[in-house]
């Protein structure tokens, strides 16, 4: 993929987050045995992993890399990095231990993993660098004083546009500046995603500028499939928000239940495509999303029935979420990780619907197995689903 082919080969080729890279380099130069770990925090695609690789190479450090979300228990972590933490190499060279996605240490699967990391940092003879996407995750908070946080921010849209323009020239691709601007905007600061959008050839030129509400309403009120497709491509936000707004419009509409069920079936299949794309970072799948919705969903409800609707969790649920429900937060954290979204976003936008669906025992069982949750959560979700129906 182009995102790999055009990955920066040196620190000088990287764009954005100059301050974050400089802080990491300075931290490494000053690090002493038993010192704090460095924690790079920022959205996906902002260069955290690439920065670690390039700095390790520049400083001549042996990089030992581990994805923490794939190794979630104390024993597994100890087996993978225990020796590297406790000793130097045979020739006395220093290693750089890199734990990526530490915010993936969530829920009941985290059996002492965070505590092991904190203890290991204190005793390590090699510098430890970690990376996380969600600064508000429980795991980031648990690390507390054991780490020095270094923030990575989304690059400005103009910076992403220039990088896309450079890659397009190297690939011999003729792309209008307006289209590059649309690709950069759609990627929302995720440079890796922007490059994948460019490679996939996703049409980004809009026929006209629309707000979210105008695009959704224009889609459902389009006179034909081609116009419906143009409306979808005029949606100003990221694909996940577009699918969520369409879902909300359908759920809140007063169309016949059979038509609504058929529409939700299309949306669920589109969501499967979205999930695969997010988990595998396979952005080429995005090219199929709008045509799928235009050809299938518009045929079911393309008569102006559904309308754009602002959505949010019911106030009583929000109060319970933020004040006293650790289980809801834990479920949201695990689900958000799978979907590539934030825990808070999942709680507010998705959790109300999940709880309603949990009235079905089969759905609850699939959810529990998918998120690796224990049987005690079955009773909890069954109880919450009855509350959801009573609101």
C-alpha cells in the first residue's frame, strides 16, 4: 500500500508534530535506568509509531516492539519483554522497548498488565516508550506518574494536502488541488488514512458544499440513484459519522416497520464493511460504502421519509454513565476499541441502541463472547435493556 511505500525514511521527511518528536528525542538522551517511561498520546495516523522507529534507528537503538492490546496479561507481557527490561544486550548496547496501543489493555482481560508495566518501568535497564490513541482511557490514567506524556496532534489540513500532492507526483497521478483538499478533510488529520484514500481512488470532489443535515436529507429525498450518490459524497464529515447520521434518521423515522427493517439490514451490512475497514485499516473498502448505500438503501427509503435528526443518549442514561456505572464504561471501552472510535463517543451515541438490542438473549450472548465478558454481565445487560425499553 502507498501508506507503507511512502512511509518516511527519516525524521526529516515527517510532517507535523515537530515538537512531539523533539521532546521524545530529548527524553531519550536524558533517560537513565529506572526513569519514567515516555507515553505518546494522540489520534491514529499522527506518526507515533513511525517516530519511534525512526528515532530508534537514528540513535542506533535495538527496537523491541510489542502491541500491548494483543498481549493483555501480566504473564504474557513478562514472557515477551521481561528479559529485555531486566538486562542489556550481549555487547552492552541499549534497547528501546516500544509498547504500542496500551489503551487496548481494557476490561477483565487486563490481569495485572498495567501494574506489571509500572513496576517494569521502575526496574528497566532500557528505555520504555508507549503509545496510546485515547488520552481519556482508564489505562492511560492508571499509568499516572510512571510516564512522561508527549502529545501528538492531528496535522493541519494544509500539511496533509502538501504531502498528498507530493505522493501523487511520485506516483505519476494527476489530481486537482480541490480534490486533494477534500481527501485531506475527509481523513480528519489521519495522514495514513489520507494516503490510503488517495490510492483507492475514492472520488472526493463534491458537486456542492453541504452540511450534514443537508446531505442526509438530500440523500433520502433524491429523485434518482445518481443524485443520491452525489448527496452522500457531499457529506462533510468522516464516513463513521455519515453512517451514524443515516442510521439515526432511519431509526427515528415514521416509515412502515417492514421498510425500516429492510433499511436497517442494509445499514448493518454497511456497518460490517466499515468495521472491517477500521480494524484492518483497509481503506480501499471505503470506495464500496457510498455506492452500496445509494444502490440499496435509497431504493428502500428514497422517498423523503427519513430526515436528519440530532441524536444523543437520554439524559438519565448519561447521568448513570458518567456518575456510577463502571460496567457500562468497561463495555463501551471494549466495543469502541473494536470499532475504532472513542469510549465517550460510543457511550453517548451507540450505547442506548446496544442496550435496547440486549433485550434479545441471542444478541447478548454474541456481544458477551465478542467482547470477552463474563456471565455476570449477562444479567447486568438484561436488566439495563428493560430500563431502556421503559424510557
